[in-house]
């Protein structure tokens, strides 16, 4: 059925869905498990609109802040209305969590369930005004004893902002803070019913990588990150997960990307190490918005049928990150589809850009829908310029 131009049909019981929500200033992914358990992974707000000449269109528009647009989207697609089971923050950057230190002009919208007074009106803080979370997880929760949280003072502001939001929600709603359990397959689990064949595996956190044999690789062990010559890269501390549903799998590793030197002076590309923990998948989120990230080794390990890139800047989707996503010397039929939430300006003769549908040029939410068994999946592009949930394009895939 061709649903282009029609209103999106919504979630159906037994389906796994991943919604890559586009605002033009942030990254946010909303998951619906097959039993209707839900997870909001990141909900940012970055001062991208202040980056003259580098910004992409702010959608649906600048009259509301990103956290509110995201919450409104969630309430439209969530089978449980305003109730969300997990709020997860991949790492402490403003485009993933928000920040209390800037506010754009515009209408802040309605505030049906306000947080206690304080500078919490950004990103996840705004979303929490109209959403209710049961559990929250970030890379330091619940006690923030992870020493790498404090290695670089420049990450303190987003971290402290997130903690303030969680504290307010503990007081308001009884929110429960959980520790991210690296390597676990039973943390993010169906809570509202049975979901045979569904599993979420925790792959990376705080620079450590859970390997397939049960070991943990820690390439940062013993390295100093307390001076300007070798600062901690917050992106590489991202939480990462693999979602499996039967034959289908989706990989999302936040902004995991880094180049650093070992104590012996050896240069390391962190994503080459991540490649050793991951196998072929159906869909992969492009790390760090496709900004000088990914790499040939990681792309060769993943080899998905489709990539999704969450874009909020014209500097995203750089050629060094996107070109390796293509399979060397393979025919078009074996090349992955590439779905940026908006396509940055660039040279359309680049081969990877020819794998991008035209609908991505205007700005779109990317929705991955997987039926029971996971043998196939659909990628639906929803026009992000308004809240009508109109289908701009739709594509079907086999999962393997």
C-alpha cells in the first residue's frame, strides 16, 4: 500500500518501533517495544539556531522549544499517552539533554504539569513538564560515582542540569534512577506484557565496551584526562545499545566517536574498537550525526540495510563519515539506504548522497517499524514541517 501523502497509521500491538524525531536543534529517539513499553532516548536542545550559516531549518518552527516539540510528538505516537517507561540520556551534551544556560526567543507553550521552580526549561526538562517517566538512566546514575564524569570540567554543566531534572522528578513523580548495566540484556525489558524474541543489549558506556565473549574492553584505562592536552571526549562516553526483535536488529550508540593516544603514544580510533563488539544489523544510527565519525571498520561490521542520521547542523554528514557506509565494489541493490533527518547542503555527486531519498531534503521524522518475527521492516519518513504526521515516503526492507 502506498500511504504517501496520507496521515501515518500509528503503532500496532506486537510491533517494535523507533522514532528518530527531528527538530533541527537536537537529537531524540523514541522507542515503542512490542508490548507497548516505551523509552525516550535523549531529548536535547542546542543553540544551533545561533550558528549563522550552519543551522538547518528548525522544525516545525521556532515558536516552541525542542523539548516541547519532542514531548508533543511522543504524546501523538505513544500508546500510553504521556506515560513513558524509561528516560535515557546517552551522554551529557546539550543537543542530547538540553542546558539551563540559554533560551531562544519564542513561545514556551503550555505547562500542564510544571516542574519545581528552577532553570530546567530546556530539553529533557521541558519534555518532563508534560511527560511522566517511571525510570531514568544516564551514564552516572544513580550515585554519579563514575570517576570519568568529573575528568573534564567542561561537561559539568549538562551533567548537573540532568541531575537537577531527575531530582525534581523524583520529588514530583517518584522517578526511580537506575544504573546502566554494561553488557546486560535484562535492563530495558518489556514491562507491559510479553514480547517473544525482543531483547535490548547494553553495548557501551563511559568508554567501556561489552564484547561478545562477555569481557569488557576499556581502552581508556589508566589514561589521564585532567588537562587540556588530553581532555576526555564526552562523545566516547556515550551509552550504546542493540535492539533485537527476531531477525531484526538496530544499533544506537549515541555520539560514540573519538581519536586519542594510548600511554605508549599509539593513535586509536575508538570506533574501530566498537566494531569488535557489533555484528551485522538491520538498521544503524550513524554515530555523532555523521560528523567525522563511523569509519570503514565499524561500517564493515554493521553492514545494515539502512542507516539513520540525526542531523541539526550543516556540518553534519561529512564525507569521511558517510562515504565508508557504502559497500565497496557492490552493486546498487546491495548498498544501504541512508536516511538523514534532514540532508545538509553538499555535493550531490557524492555516491552516498544518491542513497538518500528526496524527502529527506525538507526535514523528516524517520520511523522504523518492525512486525512480529522481525523478518521485514519499514522505514517511514514523516514530514516534520508540521504536526500532521503526513507520510512523505515509505520503504520496505528484509531484515537480513
